[in-house]
């Protein structure tokens, strides 16, 4: 449910979990729109999150986005790990990139790079039985049918910048977001008065 929660513990690092709810894919193009958007934003080493927050600013050990699909609703997530002393700066950077993707949507170049990466992964996955079976299962659950590699490539190629812009608008259409920050005992003192927390959700704070 929407809201912000800070959980101090004896853990020596800070784990950040951010999630937004969105409708589950109705067809395979929806699925690949989600995948292309998330890959360009945070699921690859060339993504905005990784290059800006980890490589350029050095604010975390790891950071990535991912997706979780369910029948009635799905989640788009961001996960990051850092030191307690960098927690506030990391949250500021994530909030900045979330705002940036709304005002500066994924570009055609970023989309093309994501397409090439995903196609490469599909080609390589032909050698991995488990990955192939999971991909076929997703297709069957979503469409009740199976698609060849060439058909999947056609679906990927059909996704354009306008599709990604519409997806971005839907994804950030409301404040239905949740933020969990879990980590060292001093975490609560560090973030207690951090105004950055209010930038993630208008929901209640625990």
C-alpha cells in the first residue's frame, strides 16, 4: 500500500526498496514495453540509474529496477544498497531520476540500445533451457500461445518512443507508491528530518 517506512536494525548497510503499482500486461506488446522501459531506466549496466547514481556519483554498491507480474496487478520496483551515511543522498538521487524520467522520457537512442540488449539476451538464452522455459511460460500465460524468436523480435521492434511515453505517463499518473528504507540503527536519525522522503509518496509515513 502507499506510504513510507523506515526500519532501523542491526544490519550494517542500507537497503532501499521503491515500488509502484501498474496494470498487468494484457498482451505481449505491453510486456515488452514494460521490459524496454525498465531496461533503459534501470535494468542494465547502461541504464540511467546505474550510470548516473552508481558510476558517476558513487552513491551505492548496487542499484537496479525490476518488474513483478501478478494476475490482478503488477509492480515496478527499484532496489539499491548503500552505506548509512550515503542514504539521504541516495534517496535524493533516486527521487531526482524518477522526476527526470517524467520530464525527460526515455529517448530514441536509449530505446534502441535497450532493444539491442534484449534481443541479444534472447539469442543467448536459446542455450539455456530454464530461461527458454520461463519465457515460453510468460507468453502462454499472457497470450495463451507461444511465439517464435522472430515473432518476439517483431513485437520488440514495433515499440516506439510514443509507446514508452504513454507507459511512463500511466506509470506515474498517481502517487500510488511505496518506499521502504531498511538498515543500520542510526538510519532513523539520519532520515528522521530528511525532506527527501516526502518526494516519494503522498501516502502516510510509518
